[in-house]
């Protein structure tokens, strides 16, 4: 038969030294901060691969002084996304979004529900000189954006 094991609890008030306790508290704090940093970094990345492409300003088809600019899209990844997943943002000189801008796609290469490299994007802000404005393209499920600036 096995003998019962008993645990003796110290009653003299001695425990871990204050130096060791401080080192343990600092170590635990550093580990928790590192775990939190990794979690936040992963959460903030957007969760997808980067969108790859560019916009090329078409000088002959644009009149920025009267609010019109036309671009040709060059898109490498995703190659043929649905139009509903694409967001076009127009930013003014101070970086604010221009809500009144209309965005129209001319589907030269793709069908009406998709966009593809070679398609054209026309930006219109009637009555506003949009010289120096920036046009940005982003896509749902992708982690960044790309764009071009309307020349002055």
C-alpha cells in the first residue's frame, strides 16, 4: 500500500525574494505585450494579398480643368475581378475624398460585370478643376491600393 503524501505549507512568511518577483513581473509583461503586438499586426494587415496594377492618365481624352480625367487600367493581380469588388476613390489636393465624383468604366477588354487590364476609367467632377487630384483603386479581399495623380 502506498503511503499518503502530505504537503507542508511554510508558515514562516518567507516567499520569493523581491528581486526575483520583479524580474518575473517584467518578464510576464514583456511576453504579454509581444503576444498583443503580434495579434494586432495580423489583424491590421487586411488579410489578403496585395492588389497589383496601375492607372495611366490619358492626356488626349481628359480635360481636368473642366472636371474630366480618363485613365487606362493595367491590372495584373487579380487579373479579372468582378466590378462589384472594386472601389474607386478620388482624393482632392488635401487628401479628402471627393464624394461628388462620378466613376464610369468603359469595358474594352472585359464584360460588363468585370474589369481587366486595358479597360478605361473616366472620372468626372463637373465644374471643378481636378488637376492634382489623386485616383485610387482598391479591391475587396486585397490588402492595398494603387492609383495615379491627375497632372496639373
